C-alpha cells in the first residue's frame, strides 16, 4: 500500500535514469516507482512499489492512486446507426 507523508519533493540528481511512464487513455498513468506525488494542498503521497498506477479519473477512493474505479464507468448507448436492426 502506498504511504503518505508531508515531505516535499526531493531534487533529482543530474545523472538519474529517466522514469518510464505509460498512459492508459481509459485508466491510470503507470509510472515506474518509487513515486512521490505532490497534492494540491502541498502534502506528498509516496509509493515504493515497482510500478505505480496514478489515478487520472479522480474516482479512486485511494486518490492519487488508482483503485480500478475507472472501470465502473457507465457505457453510453451506441449511436442508432451501430445498433442491431433485429
Ligand atoms: S484511473 Fe483508475 S481509479 Fe482513476
């Protein structure tokens, strides 16, 4: 489980390896951990996991971490031309 602290972001060493980030358009942003996220109020949430799923839909109960709540999105009815005429 990710931890939370009130420490600010740390400076990144010049020779630090690049972080790899994957964006799922229907879900979270996957970031190679460890990760620290500065919230709007200035507090910092930290996760030491190998891969961290950061919520982009803001539906997560564990925000800023993805809890898969994005999957519960209601699907809109298909447009009339895509419906089965039967
Ligand atoms: S992206 Fe997964 S809960 Fe928000």
